[in-house]
C-alpha cells in the first residue's frame, strides 16, 4: 500500500524544523577560499559539510564524509540496491558588496514571509527540504523497493566542480535521480557554459577594477582616470549611482545570476558606455561599450539560437590598468551549437578586431534529455500529480546544474519563477511558501520516483 503523505503534519511538524536547519547552514559563509589543511576549498566549506552530515546523523541516516573533505553523502535504503541520487551543493557565491545587504548575508532573517540570506535559495534551502522530505518518509516507514536513496553534497558547484569530480572518481555516476537546483517542473536541457577571458596589453590612462565571479553580474567597479565628473554626470542621468572612493569613482550596478544578466545592472559596461559618451577614445573602452546591454551578442551571433533559447553573455570581472587588461565573461550557448566549432572561433576574431585577444578558460557540457524521454515524462507525471498543474511544460535553461555531472539526472526544481530569481543577487531570499511547496513536492515525488 502506497504511503499517503499527511501534508498538515508535514507543515506543522517537519517544516519548522527544516526552516531552523536551513538557517543554521546559511550562517556558514561557505564560498570557496584558499585551501587549508583538511579543507581543500577553505575552512567554511569543511564546516558546512560537517554541519550537514551532523544534521543527517541527527535525522537518523547513515552518512559518509570523504577523508579529504571534498564531498559527503547520506544513504537511506538497502545498501545493495541501485542508487537514486539527489545531488545538491552546499557552497555559495561570495556575498559581494556588503553595503548592499539589508542584513549580514550570513545572519539569516525571516521578513515579510521570506528567508533572507546567502544560500537560502541556492542551494541550502532546497537541500534541507529534501533532507526533511526523506526524514518524513523514514519516520513513516517508507522504504524504496528498487533503490537506495543517496543525497550527495558537493562543495564547489559555483566554481571548479572539483568536489563532484572527486565523488565520481570514487563512486561513479548514478543512473537515476535529480538535482534540486534548477526550475520546476523539470529541466530537459541546459546550455553549454563557457568562461572566457578577454585580455590585452594596451596603453591606458585609466584603471577599472571590479567583480568577483564569472557567473555573477559585475555590480560594482572603481574607476581612476580622466573625466570622472563628466562620467558621473552621464551615469546619474542614466539612473546609475556613483560614489567617491578615495579619489576614485565607484559605480554601483545590480547583481544577478550570470544566466539572467538582464535582471541586473552591469556596472562595468555602464561605465564603458559613459566613458565612450564623454569622449574617452581607447580600444578597451570601445569594446566595453560595445558589450553594454548586448546580452545576446547581436548581430554577431544572431544565427545561434535553437529550442533551448538564445546565446547569453555576462561580464563578471574587470581588471584594467595600463598595459594589462582582463575582462572575464560567462556565456550560455544554446545546446545545439558546439562552442569549440562555431562560437569560440568567431568570438576570438571579433575580440581581435579591438586589438585584444581571447582565452577560453572552461567549457561546461550541455544537457539534453528529449522531452518525450522516459525520464522527463516520469518527472512531469510526478509534478502534475503532486501539484495539479497540467499546463506546465519541460524547460530549457541557461543555468548549469549538477545534472551535467551525471547523465541520468535532470534538474527538478527548486525555482517556481526563473524571471524573479534571487540566486546570486544581493539580499538573496526564498519565500517560506515556496519552501513549503518544495517540501511537499519532494516528499511526494521521492515516493513516486523510487517505487
């Protein structure tokens, strides 16, 4: 007899515990830092791994901690069964400019029905909801017949993916499962992701510095050089705030996820456009200005588009000084376009026309599971049965999730509205109602997917 989930009990008893557990994990500033003894990705990533595994033990699960603290996991079910993986990550992107946060990013608060804090949505909140979904099932004696459920915790999803590669080297890939780090109802395709540096050694009489990561919109830069007053005036007319920083001009934009750059305001490209407008003539300025609001790199790549969407571009880091320039870009390339064959050669040629040169830093594979495949069909059936939403369709996204690490997995949640995403943004938040919906969906879905 199939277990019937008591939603009232789930919300009254399990959700409050899950919320408090999420807060505890959000308090840990688990962005990647320099390696330390026993902590290859920094002290905080080791701390968050240990805290999560301690929570798993407290909930009654068997846990495993990698001897080098590169990853961990917990298991539930018959050890000899095939693994059904729920693949999560505990690392976060850096908080950025702390002045832009209404609270300390690692002091979570609940306000207006929202949990605010770095990692609340990406990916600690969804991760904990899955743990408590599994806890509910365990408490009610649900045991998967054909699978052993394994919740895997990675520590470098936002950066190098070293963590999950270490897991794969030790244990191999699961053939079935999901990643709670995308969108509902299910993600059938994820674009290629290309990290790409534009470099130069051109003479400049100005310096520009800002940004922290490829996959976050560069929301703050400093400028030292000519015409600072005129540049500030142009920016103010275009509703971009500035400030004086010890004789430099600070330019304030708005952070956003690198896959959704139009949701932010790129301080670096706004500055480039302002510099061009006030008559600063330099190839680096021309290039920077040409990238402004050019999220699809049109018209250069107007022909690169397919069912998974258009090419998108994000400028994440800028480091410009006399004789040494670096601009770090993050591209999301439609699935049916091989970046090595089409995109990168054409981009290199365009960059060179400005007297600069391009350097490919990393290429992350795409995901494409046909919409009519058994995997996607089954996930859609689960989502519709749980939510009653029969209008939702499988999605293609620009984001890159851990589904790329294991071919048998797809991203299943946890966002309900990608265009309102707060992932990687200042004051990152997730609504309590959405967390509750996640808890219900994952609890019911695990039953349906593992029976």
